[in-house]
């Protein structure tokens, strides 16, 4: 049984700005994650608790709620800056 994928408002806004081919690849990546949430690697340090899935030169940061069969996507962006940007976003919320 597949998981339901939910995007945060921040991710929804970021996804709209992606080029068409990247959007297509992101949709496919999310479909694969819905089938198998363990595909992404577990993140460490301040990002512990999140998982990261790689597609093209982009990353999807997400958390899995197995009891609810839900994946919440917290960040989607280019690998060159997603780690730094997301860490700053998390610190700002504390």
C-alpha cells in the first residue's frame, strides 16, 4: 500500500518555479517515495529525523509517519544550497 505524500506550503511554492523537466522528475521521485519511503537516506546532525532522496541534481527532504502512511515533504531544492537553506529555515523556526 502506498503512502500519501503531503507538501509543505514552502515546497509547493518552490516546486512551481522548477523547470518543466525537473517538475516531471520531481513528480516521479515523489511517486517512488510513496511506494517505498525508505529509499532516501537518513540525515545526520541538525537534520536528524529527516530523510533525503536524490533525483537529478536535486534533493527532497522529508519525514515519514508510518502509523499514518504519510510522507511530509519539508524541502525540495538543488543540492548546491538545499542543506544550508533548510538548516537555516529550521533554526529560524526554533
